[in-house]
């Protein structure tokens, strides 16, 4: 950890050795993330508080960062044991545990550089999420298909593209994401609701196909980015405690909390999306976890549950602009979107605050880097909702930014990750105590 009088920064990896971002985290020639004027303005405001280049951000966020992380399910296996066995079972994959100083269950895999796809006459259009996934050599699955662009047959080589229109200038854009071989002909694409449509063969980056491994299928490991693992470590739930996961999503952090609790205690995981909760239940079953109770509800409609809960620890990762996700091909938010994100984030914390006893811990996290959704939001929570910032249980990344209404010490209690400075997604974590 390097320090000066005002800020702290942990060198990457956490072991303290200088970290060179792997090749697959280097800029892709001719490619950078397309950002709306409003997004660029939000990012430019960061430079008022620290060294931050929007151009470097745009170049880095279009890459996966060079590393892909797995989290070991410590309820079933020791991290050191599974690390050695995976190295033997998958000798073509580069594994390392250099990030295990503060997150012992984290195993990194190197993302290899692939090859830029060459345009094919036969094409299929994917939605944005699927398009960004096939950049990593993931298959194109049925739910991610928008429509075939033209006719193709089973076995044909097909280009996977994505199209969008930039609203500030009305321009239409087309992105060539990857090439692959069709599993179904174009006439059957809309008849298939699940499974693979295109097996990707030519893509800018190559991620190990861990979903096919026995270690994954048996629930010994699962995919999760490093800062998300760090959020659960900073929450630091203990065996026997009561935990509220207020925007639980598909249960990545929730299941990690259960691991840290040794599957002892109680976790109430609330999410408004039925699809998210279905995925969470499948994940819980695969990992062999028993202490999680998934609840389908909006937070303001779960008052009866929250009133009687009295949690020791609370984690909330509310919907955000997700500017930290990588690889990302574009972000088209306008100024009102950012206002709405921040207003909704404050409202969600406000809705759970009455159920949090004095002295309990709240961790707030986002997968974005904007000040409006992070430091400014935290300053408002501290001022208006009777929270105080406290030192994180684990330190990795860099300190937060000293915006108005936050002291230097308070900013030092915050954790940031910038994608242009590390192989990670952009992320933010704050640890607070209810007064």
C-alpha cells in the first residue's frame, strides 16, 4: 500500500508487487467505447478530484481487462486445493492467486487476445449484453438474438453484429462483434427460446469456457468479478448473524455472504425481478447453500418483512449506470438518467433505513464510477439518514474522492476501482454504521 497525507492506494495485485495489465486489457486498435455527451460530462467531473482521463477510460472499458475471476465455494472445497487441481485439469489455462491476500477465495484466469473478426456475408444481430459477451468468445444464446440479418443455414459461418442509434446526433452505428458457426438455420432462430444459436469461433478476446468444467457444474467455483467479492469481504458477515441483501440480483454477493457465514445464520435476499430470483435459486442449489431466503418484492412493498428483521449487516447494490462493466461498447445515458439513478439510489437506502438497528453495518456498492452515484450520494446519506462512514474491513483499490460534505478521512474510508488503472471493472464500495 502506498500512501501520502491525503489518499491511499493499494498496488495491484494486493500482494503489493507492481501489476502490469495483461495484453487483453490493452487498448484495441481502432476501438473505444462510445459515450454520450452526458456520460462524458459525468466522467469529466471526476478529474476535478483526481487524475482521470476520459480518453483512457474509453479505451480501457472496451476491453475485458485481461483477467477473468472465479470465486471458490469454500463451503465445499479449500481454495488452495481447487487451485492446484484446476491447474492440473486445465493446463492450457493460466491461473493465479495473486489476489488472495484479502480475498482468499479469488482465482484469476488470464483472458487471451483473440483475433479481430472479418466481416461475413451472412449475419445475425445480437442485443447489447449478448454482443459484449461474444467479444469474450461466449456463444450467442437464443435470448440474446434480436434477429437474423439475412438467410443462413446450420453450419454456416455467420457474423454476429450489434446496431444502435446515437440519439444526440441521430447516427446509426453497426458493430462487428465476432464470427461463429450457426447451430440453427435462420428460419429456426425465433422458434428456439433457449440454448446456443451461434458457436463463437473468432472474437477479439478468449475467455476459458469454464461453464463446461466439472468444477463449475459441481458448484465448486462460480464466476464473479474481484471488486464484487471485495464488497462481501468489506461487509464481513459472521456465522450466526442476520443479513439483509437489499438488491440481491442473481445472488453473486448473497452466496458469498453465506460462504463467509459458514452457511450459519440467516440471509434475506430481496429483488424485484422474478428472473433474477430464479437464477439465484438455481445458484443456491448448485452451491449447496441453506441460509438464504429469496424474496420477490420491491423494497417499499417489503415493509412487514423488514420491520421484523433487525439485521446485523446490510448490503445494498442498487441499480446504477453500470459504467464500470467491461467490455462495454457504448453508453448512451442522458443527464436526466443520472439524476434518476441517484434519486432512486437514495430512495432505496431510505426505505431500508428504519429496519436497520443502531450499530449495524451497511455496505453500499455500485459497478459505476460517477461521483453523483457514489461520493455525492454517500455524503447525502451521512448528512440526512444518520449514518457514519467507518474504515473498511479490507482495503484494496484506491481511496474515494473528497467531494463537498465529505472530510478527507471520510473519503479515505471509501473504495474505488478505475478500469484504466487496473484489470478490474469500475467499482465503488462504502462501509457505514447506523448511529
